[in-house]
C-alpha cells in the first residue's frame, strides 16, 4: 500500500475519532480502489467494494492489532470485501442473464480505450482473469500487481503460504493457457 | 539434469526462490529455461496492459462523503449495545448510590429500561468528566510547590478506580476493546493516584505518563461519544 497512516492517526481512529478515520479514508481510497478494481474487474463493483471496505474497517478497527502492518490489514479487508462483491455479482449475473457470454469484456468502459488493439488485449486479459477462482485472482493480484511477498499475500488472504503458492501457480497456468495464442506477439 | 517445473519458474520470476536453491544456477544458465521464462514474461506483460482507471485527486474526499453518511448510525448502535450491557452490570452499583446520591427505584414500580439507560449515560459521562478533572489536577498540580496530593484526591481516585473497573469489564464483554484499553490505562493512573505519589519526581512521572499516553484526549473522545448518544 502506497499510502502511509501514522501511528498517531491510527490510535485516534481506534479511539473513535472520526476526523482521524477521515484521514485514513482520504489517504487510502486510491490504493483500496486499485486493488478492488483488480479483483472485481470493473469500476462499479470496485466502487461498491471501496465503500464497503471502509465501513467494515471502521467496525473492525478495534480488533486491529497495532503490531501488524495497517496496510496489510486494510488490504485483507479490501480483498475479502472485493471477493464478496464479486460473488454477489456472479450470483446476480447467473440469475438474470444465463445466456450472456461476454460479460467481462462488456464491463470495460469504451471511453478509456486508447486503441482497438489495446481494447482487444484488455478484453482478452479480462476474460482470462475472470476464469480464475476468487483465491487465485486475489493471490495473483496481490503478488503480481501489488508486489506483495507470498508471506504478505497469505496474511492478507488469511491463508497459508503453501495455499497461496498453489493459488498463484494455478492462476499463472490458467492465464498462460488463455493468453497462449498471442504468446510471442506482444512483446 | 531435468529442467525446473513451471512452478519453480514462477517462483524465480517473482523473486520468491531461495537464494540457496540449486535450481537458480540452472535457470540462469539454461537456454531452454530462459526461453520458458521469456514466454511467461510475455504473458504477464500482457496482463499488465489492463490498468485500473485513474481516480481524480479529490477521490478520497468523495469516498469519505459517501462513507461518513453510514458511520454515525453504526456508531450510535455500537454505543447503544455497550451502554445497554453496562446497564445490567452497573445497576446494582448505581442503586447503591456509588455514583450519585439519588435513591434507588421508588415503590411505584421498576423504572423503564430507557430511563435506566439514560441515567447510566449520565453516570458514564460524569465518570469521564470526573476522571479528566482528576487527571488535570495531577498534570497542573505538579509544576508548583505543592507536589503531594491532598487526601480528598486519593479518595476520589479510589472511587473512580472502582467504577472504571466495572466499565472496563463491561466494555471488554461487549467487544468495545478500544474503550476498554483506554479505561485500563486510566485505571493504572488512578491506582497510582489513590496510593499517593509521595515525591515530586513520582508526581512528575505520573504527569509524563498521562501526557505520553494522550489520556486526557482519549477520555474527551469517549465522553463526547457518550454525550452524543
């Protein structure tokens, strides 16, 4: 996590000081959004996850162990929240539109695309990422994009290092398989 | 020698392979492994093409605007749970007149729970205020020429100490860990005050502990939470 939360602000927030909690929200929102977007794969769900993450964090702040890294702890809350949002979205999607087969690609806002090629790559990657399980996607996102160590990832996801490794291996294998047709053509 | 597995290459790529792992040497010198690594890098480079949309500079403020609307209700609910639980534990103490000179429930019947909780809110608020006043006496009274506490202060500290223990136990039981931690810090100070710091040095040390732990500020926050309820 790039944002830094001082011990003083943290202590004040834990004592119930909302002004201090506001500093945390304002300072960490972009980091939380980035991770939530990586896990959920779309802006709308990521925004929901951001709001829910901070509400959960506020409720759980008392239980936060001051000895641990606050960034890792907040990432854990974010990852779990984003996974929950993702599951809710999947359930809704399955119930309302069983025939739709291009959901991941359709969720990318066209206005953000720089070119047709980039859009195609993005759609392919989004589709590949959507094939990962929640744990695989979360482990991959935290290790690859957030550059956390496997130990930190396992702490964030509340699992073992061994399980994290296996999830990462499966994620890379699936991505490689999904993206294999263009291997060697995008470097 | 057989080539490393894909898992080994992933660990190597992410810098998670042990420095002492003998496979490192093989990977770094084997053309086939380097080729495999390049393929992996290309796949991961493609994944990097998907970047999260940028958020505006005021994004954090906008998130706070949304989040803050949800906070007061939850905080009030938590305070309600805590104080309602405190009511059951503190009722006997309250009726015995430890915190107030009011008589116990009259003969016309039991008080409603709302009234009881309101009284306990007042008692809690009073507790925090009285504790603050005592701590202020300690902080402000150690600069002058009268370093010792008068007997009244020690007696008051003893009373507050007993009340604080009850509140802390209740707070722990209902999961208000932060509040319980503050009350525990307060108790340590109250205990020392009730025993009477006999030297100027002891008084100064007490003052330093109060200031370093920001105890007056924390008590103000707790008191403010209770008053809002």
